[in-house]
C-alpha cells in the first residue's frame, strides 16, 4: 500500500513539474476571442522572452488560431488550428508614452500561426501598448492591448460581449502580459544603456 501511495505522489509531482511551465506561459500572454464577420478568431498577444526587463531583446507577438467551438479560449484544445496569412493583413504599433514605432507582423520562423514584430529593446520600465490593426478578409480590425505591471496573473478575465467596431465583437479577454521591469544589479546597481548614454552625453 505504501508503494502505491509513493508512486501516486511521484506521479503528482512529475505532472506538476511538467504543467508548471505551461501555466506560466499561459499567464504571460493575453487571450482575446473575437467574432470577426461571423467567424471566431482566438488571438494570443504578448512579448517575446517574458518576463521582460529593461535592455532585453524582445518583440510584440501574436498567435492566431481557429478555435475549438466547445473550448474557444484554449489554444491547445483538440481541433484548434493556426491561422496563416495574417502577415498580409495586420501590422502592429508599439506605444510607450508619447513614443511609437510601427512594424510588420512577420511569421515566426518554424512556428505556424505565430507572428512577430520587428525586434526592439525596451530602454525604460514603463507601460507598453500593442495596437494590432489592419483588414482581416475585408473587415477593419483595430484593437490595442496593454501590458500589466504585475503580469498576467492579476489580470481579471472578462467574458462579456463587447462590440468593438462594425462586424468585430470581442467575446472573451483573459490573462495579460507583463511590462518591462528594472533589472536587479549585484553586487553593484544595474545601469541601463539609456543611463550610460545620458552620462556620456553629459561628459561631452
């Protein structure tokens, strides 16, 4: 009996170790379910290389799926299929304060249905917005997603139906993606590339 009990505990621990990265990944991105011109689309929005810190290499990311009708916000549900071709329909505007940059959403290498912006490096710890916009099969789409200072774990879910624009309805919004954070330096405080540049400008 004790052997069976130990085996059971071992299985639980193993499953926890396997599931932990999956759960962390799901919290690190925001899931938005839309009905666009009568058809459901599941978008998963976030940043590359989360958690994200100042001076990290990153990009805005968009994963797009034809969802499972019985479990539409689960990108791993049986029958879920990636959506291709959005690189010809959508762009992303990355906003931080009064600064902005516009980028194509190019297909990620070797990952069908995943799209990435141009690479960039956050220079300060601040709130980032990702505006995804364009025309999806004849329907205008323009929606902005904002990072969460505390990451996706504290982001409330919203399963209410919201009219976004003509023929675009949001049906669910879950999770969130984190904002860039300051780095912790040791044994000396971390000095960002921006701070170094500012100090160099002073000396010049």
